[in-house]
């Protein structure tokens, strides 16, 4: 349950943007479903773009924190492979799986100079940095290209689960990741 009007707006906007798309979701729909007045919306957000950026930030922070927490409390290999388990849980969430909020944002805001596209790209870069750090913790000599390869597996599994519907995409990506790690001697 949202604790304040700003949280109500963010929660409603995130759900609608995720399930119906950014461009397809109008401000009036967000206001109607959140029960928040238009004046309150514009008190917190100057524009729809600012609301979208806030939604991406609100989603990004807990996701990155979960990754950091796993890195701190688990052995590096377990934390790394746990990313695929988390992906599988996300794909099979009880709520409808509609892909990745960040990939969807980048797809709808294709201009790489647009702030929404840049925010989505920044999250993906931070995620790659996390993978790189875990691989360094494991002693990988080629941590950067391996981090990118693992991210390609993860992003591909996300995209295919969105296209095909939830299935074994994350499990197959995890199996491929195991092969990559073994080939790298990790």
C-alpha cells in the first residue's frame, strides 16, 4: 500500500507503464487509477517524462540493492548464478510478465539522447558493472567481455520470455552461463 500520494502515483504509473506501455498510458489514466489529483501529480512531477524517469529510478534502486546485498553475503559464483535464479523468479512472477521495464523504455524512447533512453541504458550499464565486479571477485582474467556475454544471456532470456511467454528461458541462460564460466576456468 502506498504511503503517500507520490508513492501512489509511482506505483500506479509503474504498473500501467509495465503492462500497457509508456506511450499508451496517458496521464488521465494514471490519475484515475491512482486516485490522485492532477495538481498533486504536477506538484511532484513536471511532466510525464519526469514521472517515467522517477518510475525507472524507483525500480532501479531496489534491484541494484538486491544485487549488492547478494554480492556482500554470498560467495561470488553463487551470487553470480543467483542472478539467473532471480531472473527466473521474475519471469514466473504471479503478476503478468511484460518483459523488462528498462528494455521497454529504451524501445519506446529510441533516441539515444532522450533522457528516458539514457536512464534505461544507465541501469543496464550498472547491471553490467555488477556482473563485472562478481567476475573480478572470482578471479576472471577476461572479466569485461565475460560480463558482457553473461548480460547478453540475461537480456536475451528477458526478451524471449516477453516474446514467447514465461518458460525455461532463464534456466537455459543459466546453463549457458555455466558453460561460459567453465570455459573461463571459473
